[in-house]
C-alpha cells in the first residue's frame, strides 16, 4: 500500500494535475475577491469558472516540450510567471481599478520610484498567492518528482486538445454575453470577466503588436480623414470665444493639482474647510464646476498629454512611454514659435513617465527635475519633494526665465497613499470612515492647498503675479471605485455609475489678475485646455488636429468624452459601464437609446484620436497645410 502511494506521488501526470488545480484555484479566488467584475447571471459565473482552464493548460503544457532534464525547471518557471502575472494585476487593481496592459509594463522605470505607494498596496493575505509555489517546489525536491516519465505524445495531445476545447466554449459563451467583445478594447473589465486574466493578456499582446504596425502602414490620407472630421466639428461653432486675446503676451503658469477631485472644493471636514485658499481664489477667477479629467492608464502623464495636445490618451498604456518619438503640434512648441519660453517643473526623477524624452517631443525648452532641487529626507515624502519646498525652490528658477514664459508645475504630495511625515503637514484631522486612504486624502489635499497659497504669495512678492495668467487643474481622480463604501459615507449617498462619473470632476480655476472672474457652468474637460489657453493669448491655430474647443465659446457643445467611452453633456450622463443613460439634472436612469448618439460620437472621436497617435499622423501635417495653401 505504501509503495503504491509513493508511486502515485511521483508520477508526472499527478503532479501536473495538482499544480494545475492550485493555479486554477488561486486564479478563481482572485477573480472573485480582488476584482470588481459585476457577475450578472449564472452563465457569467460559469464562464468565470472555466476561463483560467484553457490558458493554464496551454501554458503549463508548453513545459512538456522541453528535454527531460529541463522539464521541471521549465514547468516551475512558467508556473511562477503565470502566478506573478496574476498577482501583479491584483496589486495594480487595488489602486488603479484597472488591469495591466503590455504598454504599462514598458513603464518599468517608474516602478523603482513607487516607494510607499507599492508597499501600501501589499496585504498580509497575499501570501495565498505564493504558498502553492513553495508547496510545489518542496514536492519536487523531497519526492524527486519526474513529470517526464508518464507523459507520452498522446497525453500531451490530450492536454492541448482540452485547452482548445475549453477556449472554444469560453469564446462562444463570451460572444453570446457580449457581442463584438473583441473590438471593444477599452473595456478591459469585460475582457477579463469573459475571457479570463491570462487570455486577456494574450489578447492584449496581439493588440499591442497590431497597433505597433499601424505606424508603419500609416499614410497622409488618414490625416486628411481626421482633419475633415475635426474641421466639421469646429465649423459648427463661431470663430472665437468671448475672451479671445484678453491675456495676449502674458506669462502662463499651469499648476497640476495631483489627484485632486472637485468634490473637495467648498467642502468642510470637522467643521473646517478642506481647501480654504482655492475656495477664495475661485471667487476672483473663472471657476469651471463641470470640468472633468479625460485620462486613462497614463494618469498624470495622460493629463499632461491631453492638455498640451488636445488629443486623447491611449486606451492602453501611456503616450509618454509608447509614442514619445511621435511628431506633435503641442502648446509648448506653438508658444515657442510665438516668443515664449516653455518649461516644466517637477521634483521627481527626470525619467519618471519618460518625461525627459517626451518633453523634447512636445517642445519644452527645459525640464527642472529632481536633480536641480535639494531633496532631503526632511523635505520629501512618498514620491519626492513636498509641495511647499517644491514651490519655494522653484521660484528662483522661474524668476530667471526669459519672459513671456509657459511654465508648468506638477505637485505630488497629494498622491496615493496620501502620506504625511510630520505634524506641520497635518492642518486638518483625518476623516473617520475607517478607510485609511480616504481618511488621509483630506490631509494631503489640505497641505496642497496651503502650498498653492504660499506659491501665490511668492509670485506677488517676486513681481511675477500681475503679468501672469494661472491655470490650476486636477490631473485625475484620487479616490478610485475600490473605495466607494467610504466615499458613500463622505458624500452621504450611494455611489452608482452616475455618481462615479460625477466624481471624475476635477477643479479648473483660470485666474487672470485684474480681470473679474465668474463661475462657469459649461461642461468641458482637459481636452479643451489647449484651445482655451491659446485663444486667451490671442493665438489662432488653423488646420490643427485638436478635439477640444475654447471653454469660453458661448456656442460650444457642452460635452466631454471619457477615455472609456462614457460621455457627459449639460443634459445627459452616459456610462459605458453597463451601457447606462441618466438625466443629468435628476440623476435618474432613462432609456439607453437617448444616449446612443453620444455613445456613437465618443467611439468615433476616440478612434480618430487613436489613429493620430498610433499612426504618428501629425508628421504629415506640414505637407497637408502646404496642399491646402495651393
């Protein structure tokens, strides 16, 4: 009896089956507990059960093609890579509420700078994702298992036949649940829910290769098609906004408010204002209370790209890392041609988000990065230099620039996991939801607000204030859907898709000294900032590829499009998550057919923008302009 048991434990097929079961079990556990996949019915639950099977049989089966001496190592290497892929998505999802794409992995240079953010995302329960590897390696060492002895060609063929069979059933059921699933590349949650985490990554790899080829095959006819669309949309509106040229010749200062959402404006916590300075500043400025971020996976880098180019970020990855060598017609380059000095200030490493390369493509003259600041343990936290010393050390650099200048300041203290490292930073008590990230968020927002106050004071003291227009904007959300329970407590209401979209509002304050401001109700997004800034400066761009419109135009379309295909107008809110349509004034769900034109326009516009970036179409822009002149 003992000998039979010993023989069973050392048989290769038994080891293979047990290992495959371990990997399936932890994958299914992750799909059920770590991701919000919104399982709607029994069929989708069945799909969730079988999705890991085809891919893990296929990938683990590849080890059987290695020589007997290398087979165990090959098997465990593949097993580890699949486990790492799963766990990496679990950790990534905890903050970004999204799944990793191949272009995101190209941002590996960023990972070394994550610091406290990465640590905060790792939880004790995560040992469950690695204990099986310890068990399997121990089994191999102690029992000297040889998976080679019982794997004949027929056995291998059966494994791959089973893999193909499960894949066929999976894809068929997925198409029944979501027709055209494989063409909706921006809906990663549905791809994972209906195809599985490993099959999703196979699909993502194929799509990455496909999009890379688009640049090689692109031609000027595609640019003409995009220009025709853009010009047709711009032609529906008047030539200039009410404030065209009102700030002609003035310096421009952009301040990116890290992770700052608009719900903190005018809100109190513990009977104290969270943003007292911004609350006062907006009263003497143009304050847009229906302004949304349009970012995707690129987060802060996406907001920079969108604002400087009036093009959308990509559905996967970030333009800053995947297409930094493209030709662009960005605001810094345009303003340089009009006598401006375009620069950027950021107290982080120059290579983070590939900024040192991308900024050259966008036309910045200089990038003041971490190497030009005095960064110590005392004046830094989380990602780097705290906001107050950042502005203090930036002032002499700004003062030394040739005027007029276009200067962008990227704050970063208000970044997940929202850390303070001394009492001087804690100007307000944390919230009391029990969710640490949400509770601390208000403290770092309050600190950020204080830093902006000090920056304005220094601008006045240094004589830079009067001849400068200030554009302050939130770069992206700070609190993801993973914290909806705590946010429901803060806001006092349930977070439905409608409320989630409203939480994507970010502050936009345009302050022009000497000009009376007012609250602006127009619906817009970061995509609109390039034409807005250029028009304030009296600069008109003809035959340019930009999807935004001047926010001061009275006859502009009150709408903005999100990277995931959702849309907000002055009347409706369309959520691509669930294909839902809402009356904006009441928040009530209405017939989805009402939002069908919005959905169609979003798909059209996002596809055109993607064409421009993937195909590097702006390299044809000069020749296109010459043809139009002739």
